């Protein structure tokens, strides 16, 4: 976006594993630990980086904060563009 002349605006994409609402925290943490282990495996990291990915493997709370921030950012963009947000 900065190359398009929109200063200070960062667009990124990502992949997440999201479970059903109400999943017990211990189960979510166990799943998250297994996924983080996979993301941090040297062979997997090498493959992801080779494909121009930036492997993160964040905690549940870090990911939730990231998702909230993304929703807030894109809601604001939609409103500024007069796109109806329900």
C-alpha cells in the first residue's frame, strides 16, 4: 500500500487455525502448542520462509489481539470508503 501512495498503511495476510466458540482453554492451548511446534520446526520454517512467509506461531492471546486489531483496522477502512459494515 505504501508503494501505491498510502503512507503508513500496512496490509498483510496470514493463515490461522480457529476452533469453535467455547472450546475449553486447555484443549485450545494444547492444539496451539502443537501448531507452534510445527511452525518452529527448522524444516518447516525453512519451507515457509522460502515461500516468502513470515512464520509466527503466536500465543492464543497474541493471536486474539492481532485479530481484534485487524477487524478494527478494516472496519475503519470500510467506513471511510462508505462501504456498509454490518
